[in-house]
C-alpha cells in the first residue's frame, strides 16, 4: 500500500451467506500480505461468527475509514452497521435486507468522497433483496445507479491467467443477439482499453475480440454478424488507435498459446467468456466492474447458503478481489495514462 492509497471498503453481503466468514479468514490468515480494508458490517455478529467457525479474531469498531490503516495489523476494522435481526447461517431473514443495501450505499459514498480506495462487494442474495424493495436487476446495476452513470457498466472477469469481458451480459442467448450492435462492441472495447492502461498498468494493451458464430461465421455461411457488426467495429477501433484483433473463433481463443497473444478477450455473450475463465481458474477469478467512476471488484461466487457457517468455504476468490482492488487503486494513485 502506497502512502497515497486509501483503505478498501468491503461490504457486508448477505449475512446468512459466506461473505462474513471469508472476510474473517482473510484478515486472520492473510492480513500481513494484503493492503488494509475495513468491513461495513455488524461488529458483534462478526465477533461471534469468528468464534463459531474456529477463526477467532479481535474485531475493532472504527468511526472513520481513516482509522482502518492503523488498526488493521492488530484488529479487524469494522465500520459498524447493526443488523435488525440475529443471523442464522444459511437462513435468509428479510429484516436484515435494508442493512445489506445500506452497506453497499455507504461503501459507494465513502469511495466517491475520497475516503476509501475501492469497493469490494461480498455476494448478495438478490431474491431476498427483491422482497425488501430492491429495484435493480443485480449488484452491478445498483452500483451504477448509486454512481449516477448513464452508460451500462461492463463486467470483466480476471485472474493471473486470463481476462475476459462480455459485450452483452445477463441476457438469454436470444436477448443477447438482439442487443448486440457495432456501437456496443466499440464502446465495450474502448472501455476495456482505458481500464487496461489505467488500472492494470499495461501501456499498449492487446485486445482480442471473439467471433459470434462457429468458425467465425465462415465468410457468412454460418451467420452475418462477423461481417455486419464485429469486423466493422474492429476497423473503427483500429482507426481510434486501439490495438485490437479478431474476430477470432471462440473455440480457438483460450488455449495457452492463444492467451499469450492478448491482454484481454472481449466476447459477445455471457457464457462465451465465463466458461473458459471458470474452467481455467475457478477459485482465483475476480469480477471487476468497468465503467464506474470508482474501482469495484467482487469474488466470482455466490452466497453459498448451503455451507454458510461451517468454515469450509474457500477464501481464494475474495482474497483475489481484495488484491486486485489494491493493485488497481495503487495504479490509479500513480496517475497512469489512459
């Protein structure tokens, strides 16, 4: 952590899920190797949870984010947000949903006010939040609304072995085909280019763009999207100075030799991007939201209600999310060019 870096704000997530215990494990097992973070959570529930899973920590309540840096080596810093009802691991309780949403809101407020270096979000349970009036399709859309951004944020999944981005996201395959456009491809790749330069310290990033159809459409015999949408988008991007290649058939884009030729792969729809990265690095992949005015990362897994409270969850993805947020925050603090 540099002198200019701020502590990372880690949200509560669904309290009946595994987010709390993963956060405890990371502080207890890895605090000497990562940058300081603070949880926005119920301090007493975290203290009790740490004891019940056999990972006892000393929880320290802070009133300001700035206190986290000095407390972090000795106690787990928590910006207190009391829950309305006791938590039973694995059992959702709608009374606690307002606090889950408030935790996210507080994290965004702090990072936008320059008091936190990044937001890392523990997994939420959308169905539980819907019953409490949550009016967004998901976590990312809520963050975008809080950030007051007009364009749709972009989802990157990243690990040390692969970075992938989806042009269309949480849509059916039919819906993704309707949504796909030349303009959306250009906007997505340009956002990825900026992020790779600014947040990943890659001065001249190489971006590979996938085809949509098998074998790249085979000159139109298997579909026109490569001819009508993807290739024209690539030509526009090259004219704008982006180092981009493609359209590449997706079935040959992710083997080791292919991955060595690019810094990120931009894919046309959800599974085209997520299947390869989850196959290659299921526990180490990080969800990064591009297009927000602040850094946001999250683990690439859900609430895992079925194993909550057992202490058996793997903290690898959340640890990777915190590490990525710290690296990205440090790069931004150095003011790297876009």
